[in-house]
């Protein structure tokens, strides 16, 4: 069954590409070209679309993106006091991880006006700009509304998201997946208790 998952954030969307063990089994960013191919379908391209050919990423930049992503896997659960990530021991926030995130804040992709007066990205978009955008967004999210950063409440699910709902009460990675599982489980429990 397919389901939609909206991370609500470009930085958190990076977690879908893999991570440190045990999430390394889901790794999809093996080469710079893999990241370039993934980006046009990401939150970064929501407002101003771009193509894979408009992205230039070096091996060093890819390694830095993966280092940043690994720090997110550790920092978000520790800072937001959510449930621990399966496979990653619970810990306090490591000052080195926070410093790494701060160091990754850098140049952003540049927006310009096209010849016909439309906004577009100045290309090529570099790996440093991609990383700068993700790190700046994460710093903003943590600094402004950390209570909106959540981990799915579903059992055996470690997907993290930024709750963009108006009431701020999102609990599930997706209602079609973990939300539905919870409803089915609650229904079965009630039926069992009634009989």
C-alpha cells in the first residue's frame, strides 16, 4: 500500500534518503548524481521547480549533506523529547552536533528574475547551497517552534516531521499508514474488550 508523507520541511525530508545505522539500509544517496536526481522532487523545488541538470554537487558536498543528515537523526529526538529513534541510543543533545548544524548554515540558492520577469533559480544550484538551505531551515525550525517538530506516534515508525497543521496536533507520518494502523488497533481493542 502506498501512502503520502509530508515532512513539512526540506531539512527533515533529507531523512527519507537514509542515515546512520540502522537507517543506512535505506540509503539512496550513493553518488552526487543521486542527490541531484532526488532534489527536483523535494521541498526545495516546491515553490520554484528546477531540473536535475541544473544541480552541480561534488563528492565532498554529498559527504557533508550526509554528515548533516546523521546529525539530524540524533538532534531532533533529543531536543524535542520525542520517543527515541529505534536503533539509535537515547542521549542528550551533543554540542558537537549542534555546532556541526550551525557550521552547515551557508550560502543559499539564489533567486533571480528571468528575461520574461518570472522568478527562477540561478543555476547551477550547488551542493553547498542545498546544504545551506537545509541547515538554515533546521535552525529556524528549532529556534522558532521546536514543539512543532515531531516523530510519528506510530509503533515502529521513526519518521520525523514539522507539523504545519493549523491546530498543531498532527501525530502521524500519514493517516493512510500509521494513523490508520492506530485506528484499526484501537477498534480491535474495543471490540475485544466489549466481548
